[in-house]
C-alpha cells in the first residue's frame, strides 16, 4: 500500500501549533497524490481547519460539530458549510 512520504505535516492534529490544522500537512499530501489545489478539498470542523486549508491554497468544506456551528464556519470563510455529513458533501466540492 502506498504511504505518503515522511513530512513534517504528517503528524496527529494534536501536535499542530495551538491545535490548528497545519497547512504543510495539506501540501504534503497534495504533493504525494499529485492533484493541484483546484482538485483538492479539506473537510474540517473548526475555523482553524478552514484557515489551514486556505493557507495551503485548498478549498474547505466546514462540517458543524458540537463546538462550532455552520454559521461560524461560514464566518470563517469556509467554501461550503454544512450542518451534518449525513447528507453528503456539496456537489460543487466534488467537481
């Protein structure tokens, strides 16, 4: 099975500074898999996830959680914000 190469961003989320998503983690995965940022999407549940995705040049689907609602994710500039993953991702995020 193909594994991503070792990269400073490939570590558990709890080790990212201040619990934030590490933008270089998105970049490391993207460089391994090959698609450009226009073919990637990050799924996150905090404003920090949205910021990390955008810092890496990647769109973000914000999924509301018990701590953050979809309005807060929209305010954080998530490209799409949904209340629950049960309905699936927005079609536009999958194009």
